[in-house]
């Protein structure tokens, strides 16, 4: 059990670092962030499916499952949304000249949870989407007929894809959740069929090579994916890019699980929820200060992979004391009743 959880934490750690790096690189035009955007959010839904496997195996009742997700997903969502909204309203809205963004509507969207309507902290869309996706997947997995399970997953995915490509934004990110539930379901199936999923196998080398080649083809085809903006492009490119990226990360994380002796990456993964919720405003401050200190234009900084990696590392260091304070003194913020090391994301 311990080894399995370590691998899942490694996966979360790799995933959240890619999320922060992609957001530093975002709008850089360098192309690096485009590759990360192929799969970094589908990866988190896939990981959620892997962890969901253990809840289903324990035959957890829906009421218990629902309340667990309210505490571990919705409660942190509301608290971090309020905190970052207040920061944005009193400070960042002025410095970023966002007076055209409706304060009332932005506040109301904390409860409406429509994607791309979070000027105060754009990443917050992920948590209500994860909540709805997991609820959908829970009920699909309750279907006894496996064929109907698969049909339900595919049907839900296609409905969500059609709604999203028409740029319709539903409350609680339902249209994106319908897409995401497929990755949660597949993560569940992956963990069920691979109880020793953290073990490197010879076939992983072939899978890695093929997946890397497919990612390269998608990149050269100038394919772009952004779940937040409902930008999916051709469905076959969408599926190829997301699954290839997820498979690559799964395989690389198996190797990292072997060499992360000090558990640094595992620590990042255990605290991925906190990092997810606070990195965006911190990242913006670090980019501004970094560009001023080194007298480099922000566009140049964000187009450079080297500068962006350094900024990502700085952002993670700044978040460290926040992690310590929350885990030690305010664990309820992340849905915990007492101090634990397990991550809730």
C-alpha cells in the first residue's frame, strides 16, 4: 500500500509541476506550453480514476463518497476561491487593470463554476469539474453490465465534446466534466488491471517511444488543446495527444519512483492541491519581479524554457511555507480533520 501511494504521489508531483510550468510559459509563443497542455489536465483526471479504484473496491456507499468529495474538493475550492477573490479585488484587479471584469459576476461564478470565468484565479475551474466528474464516474461504475458502462462513458464524452466545441458554458463545468469522466473511468480501469502499476516493464519502452512519436506528430501538426477555453480541435488529435501524454507521464513516473530517494517529488504530489490553488497569483508576482530584477521583458522570460523552469522552482519554494502553515495549523482548509501527509487531490 505504501509503495502504491508513493507512486501516485510521484504522478501528482510530476503533474502539478507541469501545470505550474505550463502556466509560466502560457502565452509565450514558444510552443513548450502547447505540448504540456496536450495532457496535463487529462493526467490529473486519470490519476483521480486510479485513486477512485480504492474507494470503489471498499464498496463505499454514495453518501459517504459524496461527503468525502465535498470535504476534500468543494470545501478547498470555496475557501481558496474566496481568498484569491479578495486578493484580486483589493490588489491585483488594479495592478492588472482588470476594471472591465465584473466583480459581481466574478464573485457569483464561485458558485456557478463556469469555466474561463475566473479572473481572480483561473485554475479554480478544475476542482468543481473534478467533483462532478467523479460523481458521474461513481454512478457509471455502479452499472453491472460492463458494455453499458463503456457505452455510457463514450456517450457522455461525445455529448460533452459537442457542447464544449459549441462554446456553451454550463454551471459547475458540466460540459467539461462529461469529457473528463472518460479519463477518470480509464484511470480506474488502468489501476484495476494493473495492481502493480508502479513497476517498470519491457513493454513500457515501446509504449514510451510510440507515445513520444505521436506527441511529436501532434506538435508538428500545430495542434493546440486548452480545456479551459473549450479548445479541443479535431477529436482524433485530442484523443491521441491526451493519451500519449498520459502514458509518457505514467512511464516516466515509474522511473522517478525508483530514484526519488528523498521523496521530494512525492512531497510535492502530496501537497498538489495547495499548489494548484495558490500558484497562479504567486506565479504572476514572481514573473513581474524576475523580469524587473534581471531587466528582461516578460514576453522573453515566458518564451524561455530555462527562465520558466527557474520561475517554476521559485514559485514552489515560495509555496513551501504556505504548505507548512496549512498542514500544521489549518488542515480543515484542505478537508482534513487532523494533520496528515496524504494529499486530497
